[in-house]
C-alpha cells in the first residue's frame, strides 16, 4: 500500500544509551507477512483436521465426541495463540515475518517481554478477523441491529483495521496496547574500506593535495563520492566527476591529465583524512563551502 | 578557479605516505573488525536457528561482543566518515540488540513463576478496575432480575435463544428442573460442549481486553449485559421456586467463570482508564505499560475459563445433589480468594 513512499525511521534508545536507527516496516510488508502466516495457520488447521479424521477412522464412534472436544480446543489454540507462540519462540518473528524480514521490537528500546508479545496478539481478533466477518456476513455479529448501528459498527471496525495507515509508527491497535513496533530486520554488509583498497594499488605520488584544496568539500560530498566509488561506476562518470573536482579545487594545469579513478580514490582518501582530522578538533564540515 | 595554487602553499601538501597514520578511522576499523565479524557470525546463527543454537561459551560472548559493537558504533559516529562502516555497525548493533534483548524462552520455569506469583500480583494491581467490573456485573444481574420479575416477557430480550436452551418464563417447573439436571446426557457429549464453551468464553474474554481500547465503554456494556442475562435466568427460576437449584447448577463453574469474566473486564477497563486518565505519563506510554499487565491477566483468565469448562463438563456430573454442588461452588470460591489474596504476597513480603 505505502511501501513506495519513503521509509519511516525510528530511533530506539537501547538500555546502554546508544541510539539505534530502525526502519519501520511498511504496512504492505506487514500485510503480506500476515497473509503468509494465515496460510501457515490454515495449513496447521488442515493438518489437525486430517489427523482427527484419521483418529475418527481408528477410534470409531465411541470416541468421536472426545475427538471433537480436542478438535475444538486445538482450533482455539491455533487460531488465538499461533502468533503469540511463534513470536515468543523466534524472538519477535512469526514465520511470515521471517520470510519478509520483519521483526517486533519494544518501542521503549527495552527487552521485548512475553507480556508484550501476548498483549499485542490478544487484540488480533477484534482488529482483523471481526472486520472481515462483519464485512462478509454482518448477520453473524450484529444480529438484527437497526441499520444505523450496523453502519456505525462497520465503520468503527474498519477504522480499527486501517489504523496502521494513520500513525507514524505504523502501529496497529495491539502495538499501541503493548508498546511495540514492527521494524525491518536490519541487514548490513561491511564492505572493504576504500582507503585500504587504495593502498594496494600502485602508489601515485603525483596525487598530493594542499590543505586549501581539501577544505572546500564537506562530509556530504565525501560520502556521495564514497557511494560512487563503491558502485564501480563507468569510466565516463569517473571522468566527469574528476573534471569537476579538478576545476573546483584548482588542480594544477601541469598535472591536469590523470587517470580519473585513481585520482578520485586518492582524493577520497586525502579528503576523508582532512575531514576526520577536523572532526577530531570539533569542527564538522557538513557541506562544501562554495 | 582553474588556477594552480600559489607556490607558497605547496609546502603544506600532504605526502601520501603520511596518509595512513592520519586516518584514525582506518586504524580503528582494523583493530576492531575481527570482533565485529565474530558478533556477526553469532547473530547470524541466532537469526537462523534461534538462541538455543548457541553454546554456553557463545552465549557468554554475545552480550560482551554486543556492548563492544555499541561502543565501536559510538566511536565510529564520532571519528569516522566511512559511511559504509557506520551503517554496517548500526545494523550489526541493531541485529545484536534484538538477539540480546528479546524474549527469553523460559518454558516451564516462567509458567510456574507466572502462576506462583506473577498472576496474583498482577490481579491485585488491577484491584480497582476489578471492583468496578464486579460491580457492573452485579448491577446488571440485579437489573435483569428486577426487570424480568416485573415483566417476564423481557426475558427474551435479555437472554439469547442459544443460551436459554428452550427455557423461558413459559416453561413449567419440571422443564426447568430437567435443564438443571444434566446427568441424563452422556459425559462424552458434555466434553464437547465444555470445550466449545471454553473457546467461546475465552474469545469473549479476549475481545473484552481489546475493546478496552475504546475508553472501556464497550467493556462496561458487555459486563452489564452479561449480568442482565444472568439476572433474567435467575428470575425465571425464582418464579418457579427453583432459585437455589439454579444457583447450585450455575455456581460450581460459575464462580470461576464469572471471576474470569470480571478479570477480563477489569483488564479492558484498565486499558481504557490508562487512555482516558493518563495522569503524569504520556498517554501512549501509559497505555503500553497498563496494556502489558492487563494482557497477562487476560492470559491467566483464559486459563481460568479452561478450569471452569472442566468443572462444567465433568465434575458437575459427579456431584448431583444441592448440598454437594453448593460445597463445590463454595470450595472453588475459597480457593480463588486465597490464591488471589495470599499467593505472591508472601514472595513480595520476602523481597522487601
């Protein structure tokens, strides 16, 4: 539904007082995860039915009402505690959430407790199953209530069901009650340091920069350059960027013709060293000065 | 702009050899990278196979490595401009964070702890909404009774046909009496009935909790209407001189069931109260805090519904007489009273 819009960030303060950034899971992703979970639930229920049919066949009629009793209880447990159980078992993830890379965390940054998991799943019936039932067969729930009451109830239930669309943390009712947030399970890959990589290349003494040349650009430009270098862009792009930087910092005309990529890597290393040095002295230069 | 820099500034040029020594972030990363990789490997194992997959040693290393990664992150944010390294550390710390601070799989031990002290303690913390819920239920019962006695036809609007099971103001005394003696139906049929009742009641109990979100108003209505139908049933039996028999029929399991209903109602009311009267807290924080407590109470109440269904389905068959049933009702009431007032308090007293 809204996965296309910019991802919502959420900063959690861990008990160690370090803020960790998380990405709030999109409603569409959570919806898909729920569909997957409903299929799993359906599979479990079907399995129970098959088992019981086998039990009927073996046990004969003398035992059938006991089997029926067990069936009712199993259905109840699966329907109401599938989500709680799996979120307890897999640290805040159900099967569907695992497949879609989502995870439940506590909004206050503390540990995710069993109470939170149970509370957030107790409301599921009201939020999801009831609106669906009311939508398709209102008689089951609303009985012979007059038209305006039915309309009111329907509207109310639908509002509850779409609640996640209207708040910043994409929280459904259960999330609000339990104080939890569903986030995208973080994934990060540590790439080799660009400076490190540069070292293995042949030394190029002709790339030396003056302090004035390195004081022009700021952190933002440095990190854009980092991204370009990591992407292994085309030579054309390198050449283009190289030209612009050379002009901006006033690169000596005598040394004008340089291999673009090598120049950019050397410039990145020198620029980062300069900016980090300034940062240590308490001066964060965020952007270029002109 | 394209001019070469003045010659005088050439002296300030940085020699490439000096670069490495100046890049503190590079040294920093080289020093710490190994422990990051180790943590990443541990976290990946937990993510795929669960926390149980770690050996005792690894389990010991995990929090230490996690804290080291957090400190690396703090340092990296302060000194490093390598965006990839900082982003990696952020995601690594976040992944380790969910492993370190997620639910412990307590299993039986935590269940025993919950039953031993957690549940009664939580129930006592909901004392005020519990009184309110009980009062609403009683008020509903009284109203249902009075209204039905005054005008028997009202019975039909208070009691659902499924629950009435053919009993009503027009039933004869014998018909009513037959409804109270279910020994003629086989036990096996009743077991099915009991499990149905259990899942039905527990579902309503959970709905009660969720409905608390709407300022508790639907919860109050639900409690009151439940009382109404109970009162109406009592009235019908009372008019035929069967009030005591009816109570003896209802109370053996009813004590447990009504208590569980009140607990679920109290949980819903607590949730509603936290939203309407947040006090000194922020509304949503208060809601989250009360919501967890109330949710745990509802889980306990589901267990009570199960016990009530067992009593209704099986034990009531074994005891038929008025006195025996009254004793059973009284006994369950006493057990719950002692459980909720005494259990846990002992532990709390000891902790002080």
